[in-house]
C-alpha cells in the first residue's frame, strides 16, 4: 500500500504564524496552511486558484526563485520569497 502524504494539516496553535513575502511585500499567515491559503488570506489580487487540490495548475507561483509550482500543494514557509508572475 502506498504511503499517504497529508496535503492538509491543522494550523498551529492560535497566534502561531509565519512571515514571508509576496512579490517583495511582507505577508503573514497561520503556520501550517498551504501557500495558496496564505495567498488567499493575504487578499492577493490576481491569484485565482480553482481546485485547491493539485489538478488545475491555476495556482502556479515561484518560491525562492525556483520553477513555478502549485501553491495549493506547498506549505507556507517562514522567509519564503513568493513570486506570482
Ligand atoms: S488550485 Fe488547482 S492546482 Fe492548485
């Protein structure tokens, strides 16, 4: 039986949060949420994920200068440099 990889997990205790940047602007999100959730919580204009489960690729972002990846499958990480374009 293949290992089950959790895609979603509970956020950390109330008050726990991580700081990161979106196109150079500072942002903050609860620890443990997906990067897509963090971007939605930040109210980013133009970020329109559709499925939030890795199927549509409507949430592609670059993290720390890497290749574009699905934000709905990536956890938000402290200090991440997230680029939408
Ligand atoms: S929202 Fe569909 S792949 Fe991320």
